[in-house]
């Protein structure tokens, strides 16, 4: 198993603390007005690591419905992210 595959298969460990920081940014939005949006964008990074982790480990994805829903939501989030970034260009 290559280094990148090991890293991404354990991506859930990376995604969880990123998720905590991003969720904290929502709670402290008014206290950190200049930085909350940047911290909140970490949700996309956490989602990426979680999706890759879920697809590589595959224990929860052994049920096809869960796999389709989880990957579909990830694709929808990525599509919205890209659309919002490039709609005014």
C-alpha cells in the first residue's frame, strides 16, 4: 500500500479535527468576522477527506444506498462550491 493510499484511507482522522474547527467558526462567527468564512471553507476539505476515507475503507459503504447517497451529496457540495466560485467570472 502506497503512502498516499494509507494517508487517504485514514483521512477520517484528519477530517474530524478539521470539522471541529470549521464548526467552531460557525459558533464564533460574530467574534471573528474577518476569518470565519475562511475557517468555514474547511468544511469542503473535511468533506473531501471523509469521502475518500469512506470509499477506501468501505465498511459503511458496503451498503449501496449509503454509498450512493454519501457520494451524491459530496458531488452536489462540490458542484455548488464550484458554481459559487465561478458564476461571476
